[in-house]
C-alpha cells in the first residue's frame, strides 16, 4: 500500500526500497511488526532495474532480468499489504525521540533499518559530473545500438568494465580500457576474449584525470607512466565499482578505518535500535540478491526478538512495582 503522507507510530521503518529493504519489509510484516518502507525514488526495486541479463542464481526462480525479479518481490509486498512510500526523502533523524523526519512528514519508530544500498563509485575528477548531468551512464546491454561504430573509453579493471567491453566487441569501432594499476580484478571469462580482440587496447597504470565535453565528443586527459595525453572519444564509460550510499548524516553510528558502518551478525549498528543491511554494508565481492534477502530476514527476526525482550522486561518491571 502506497502512503502519500508519513505519520504515526510503527515498529520498524526501513529506508531504501531495493532488494534488502523489500526483503526486510516482507519479513517484518510477516512477523506482525508494524512496518513502513521508505523509498526516495519514484519506484521500488533499487539496482534490480539495472540488471538486464538473465538471473539464474537466485534459488527458486529464474528471471529474464531485474524487472521480472522485482515483480516477484512486489507481489509479496502486495500480498502482505506492506505500507510503503515513494518519492520520500529522509531529511533528519531525532535519535532521542526515535523520529524519522521526511519530506512528507515524520513517523516515530522503535527500530530503524538502513538499506540505502550503493552507488557507482566516482573518479572525482573535473568534468565527470557533466556525464552524470547529461545522464550518460549507458547500459551496454540495453543500449547497445548507441555504440555502433563509436570510439569507446572504459575506465576500470573489474567485472563491470570487462563485461561491458565484451558486449561491445564487434559493435564499437575501437575500445580502450585504462586501469590505474597493473592488476585486473575481472574474471577470466571476460578478460580473455576482450584482450584477444583486434579492436581492444588495454593500458595499465593509466588513469583519467579530466573530461571535457566538445559537442558530442569527449576530450579526455589520461595520465600514464609517460606523462599526460589528450585524447578524443565518443563515449566514456566509468566502471570502477560501487561505494556505500548513505544520504543521511548519522554521526552516532560508528565506522571502521575504511568508513564502513560497524554492524554485528544481525545487522545491528553501534546504536542498538538502528540496523544496516544490503549493499550499504556488504563488500562488493559478496553483493548478491540472495545475500541481501538473507540479511533482510535475519534483521527482521532479530528486531522481533529485541521487541519481545523489551516487552517482557516492561511486564516484569510492572509486576515488581
């Protein structure tokens, strides 16, 4: 059920409507916890909408892509009548009153689950934001025809970089891949056919330092062992992985030396009533639909246990008076 206004009291507020958030909402509702799911975007699903290939490694169902997989999740949400709100941005959190403040109102909650996921890692160089402003974050599977006969620069050395290059073989005019180190992280099934192709050039120990738009072309400054070169491409695809995305500043939550939120095996942060799950806390190497679903279930069950323990303490305290 889509809520237009945010108000009242609930047991659990879940921020983020991707796989982990939806799974946690499904399990919380199933466990009879009053649940509200908040999503900043116009639709639920998160990164599922970016998956265009066959999904065959999520046990129990084979989907043609992320959209079909999302429909299965949404069917569960509807069946359980989970309350959710779209286009809802969390603007603040009153940790003393357990108030979640949004652009649509505020709600009091006993527990908060952060499931805001991850976003593409940025290079942090001049001109990069222009690519995002122009929405030039193309999918090589869904928008393959855009790259026909074009000069492509791919930045990155992992699976996403080489999987994209693999799809562009025999489509693009030329493909250059630059990686800042001499070690590739991508799987051999992508690396080998890509590097054997005559139209592909791999340049290790190189990095992009500036991008400039010139009409429909991109002028790119690339730094390598021999200095900086100025080159022209039709498309620049930045594929350097993802990073945790938490749009809300929560200084009360402790992080480790790498800036990762500290959680226990239940997803519980250093603030006991606040949890974090999904790609917000997962290492990229272990990012998977199945993993995030499992985290959502574990967190929901732990919240129920915490709630029951709290209620039992209150009953004992009442009887002792």
